[in-house]
């Protein structure tokens, strides 16, 4: 295998790994965000406070 081909393979694999890492990071951030929002109290509308059910 020539050195040029080897460098191209390394560059391509590096790009793939970076994309995977970005995808994993975004998924992890979304999970953390969902956990943060699920622990909050449910919001009530203005009408729910004024007009009892």
C-alpha cells in the first residue's frame, strides 16, 4: 500500500471517528436535557390557575 493511500485512509477514518463522537455527544446532551426537564414541576396554564376544574 502506497503512503498516499495510507494517509487518505487515516484521514477518512479520523473524519468518521469525529462524526461518531459528535453524534454520541449530542445524544448524551439530549438525554441530560430531558432528565433536567423531567424533574421540573409541570407547568400550568393561566386559565388553570384562574378557573378551577
